[in-house]
C-alpha cells in the first residue's frame, strides 16, 4: 500500500490529507492559533469537585473548565501530586525520579473528593479536544510519546505493542528497554520499534527525558493555568504516528513548513527525507493531487461507490446510523452472492468514511439482509480487516439477528463535517437562470464595460470547460474577435469547478474584477 501526505498551508490554518493508494482516507485541519491539542501537558487548578459525577472541573485556560473523571486520574495520582507540588515549591529539585519515593496507588472504586481538594494544583494532559459545548477532557496519566516508545512517569511497567507478533522480537525489545529505562519510568514500545537498534531507542529515550526535564523546569514557582509542553504540530504528529516504509511521498506547499517537515523527518527517519517535496506550481496543491475532488465526492449525506451502490449516513445526538443501499447492482445472477459483494464493498467504504470523517461513539450499520450464515461471518471478518489500519480504538460486534452491525469508535476531536453543497452561482439560490444562449452576450457586455473602465488592464476570463471549448472553436474564435474589436488579447481559462453559466474576469495579478 502506497501512502501520500499532502499538506496545504495557509496563513490561518493547515490542511493535511492522507492518501492510501491515491484514495483519501484522512483529512485534518489545524488552526495556526489553536491552543488545546490532544497530548498537551498543562498545570491546572481544580475549580470544582462534583461527587455526583465522581469528577472534577479543572481550569487550564480554556473558556470552559476541563473535565477530569476519577477513572482518568490513574493509579499513580498521589505520586503525580507530590511531584507537581515539590517541583513548584523547589523541594523536588531534579526531573529525575531516581531518588523520588513513589506513593501508593489510589483505589479504582474511590471518590473524587477523597483524593483531590478544591483549588489544588494538578499536572494534567489533554485526552480529548474541546467538542461542541464541552471543554477539553483530561487525564492525569501523563505520557510523552515518541515514534518508537512512549514514556510514562511514576511506574516500572514495560509493555510491547500487540501488533509485534514475533515472540523473539518482543523479548528482545523488553530486554533492550529494561537496560536503558530510567528508574521509576515506564515504557510502552510501539509497533514502529520492531527491528530497531538499541542506539535508536536510546536516542529517542534521551529526547523524551529532555521533554520531561522541560516540564519540571517550567513548574518552578509557576502559577496555573500554564501550558508546560505542546504536542507536535498536526503534520509532525501524524508523521510520527503513521510513518512507515510504505510512505512514498510527502508534499508541502509552504516553504517554511516544508523546511520544518524535512527537519523533523531527518530526526525520526533520515533515510526517508528524500520523499519530502515542495509543491511549487501555481496550481493549488489539493487540486493538483485530486484531493478537492475526493472531498466533494466523499462528504455529505450520501456516499456513492463505483458499483452504483451507495451509503446514507445520518448523525443523531446519540449515534451515527449508516444505511447500505444496493442501487441497481442486485439485478442478475446469484442474488445471495450479489448481496454479499455489495455488503463487502460497502464495508470497505464505511471503514474509510469513519476514518475520513473521524466518526466516533456508537455507529449502527444496516447492511443488506443476508440469509447465508457464512456470508455474515465473512462480512464481519472483512470489516475487522478493513479497520485494522484505523488508529482510533474501536470494537466491532457481530451482526445482530436483525442484520445490524454495531461499532464503537474512539473520538478524540470534533467530527470532520464538510458541507459540500454550493449555492448555484447562476441563479443565486432562486432556482431560475437567464437563458444559456445569452451567456456570450452577457460576457461581451461585461467585457465592454471593463475595457472602458480599465483601458490598460491585462485580462483573463475563467469559464466552464464546455464554454471555453465553444469560445475557442475555429480560427476566427471569440478571443480573436475581441482582439480585432478592442486591440487587446483576453486569455480564456478553463475552470473545472465552475457551473456551466458561471464566469469571472481577472486582472494580471489574478485578482477578480467584481462588476456588482
């Protein structure tokens, strides 16, 4: 599987598209002024204890107080609170935990008011970004992630990713990590660490310990709310989490971001720096790589597949509901096999849609009813296979007796919801347009006005491809007629995204000439 990362940077935000075999599977947006990202570490202050919810509300600087549930405190809360307060008042004078006495675990079934006090300072990490009217969700189980390993302070656990199936390699990684692990720090070994040398793992370990030292240094004499450590920008964090040998291209349109990505790639995978390219042509990067077209076709209530079958995706307050429709596909031959084929094609598209839209929570899928038990098993097996590449935690249940599949999927950021509907530029939403036969007359009238008001402007005209073809037909075509009439050349440019009767004039700076 070939993977491409297309990054479109603008002054206000960064758009990131992940393509697998040229098909869009993830789209990410990051505002350049965003302050609350999953993984950021803050010094917060407990504002309110809610025994009824067994949770606390914590001030970390967001307009809505962040939510911290008892189950997200982690068993090592007492050690975390002791370290935090000691770092603030100066009694904990080192980031190292070699001489730090680890406190006992809190009980799983305890109450929030038994372990936290109002106005208490607390070290927290963002678990979920602010969604809708809710503030961020927090965790006290602080982790510092790298490409190969994840550092977890205040415990001695060494865990190896279950996706590393070779038992000898798992044992090798355990021994390597135990030999380089700092005292009172746990390590989670990620899948990307498979086959890596001790030097690579040790280098990354030192980098993460430097980040932990940064947290400690900022805690000294500090007052909450305060951000202590920022997660990587979205582009770098995606690279860190998903980069592997199957990546064959990373394209960036911004020079500064291109340099940052190249530098980051050099630090995590020097041998792949050559796949980072800068997009330099005048054509927008998302248009050049077909991302805009895929966004237009993939979002909205209905998603159509190549066979003609289609999905209807509805969002309710409690869940997402997806209905599978066969369209004209189930017409000939073995009906049971045809239904299975539609359901399998739909399962692949549903797995893509969930990643693309970042659909979370409960998802109910109404597949076309199947009578053959083996077909039902094959569908569930294929759905699990299609979702194997999904980084979000998920659970897939077998088909119910009513033919429904239930899926739960982790949600850590707001759902990506792009409105692909457009107001018709010809009728402006009224449903009525001027006769298309008069289009060239309208263009001619507007051109004459521009020629009078801007006698020296170099002009070009953007129109629908059909209109461009019509106007350029023959030797004595429309641009030639205008040249003989006005003694100035007007360049006609095809614009595939335009409606049939839409047109706009632009000057030599590519600024639209507005006539209204």
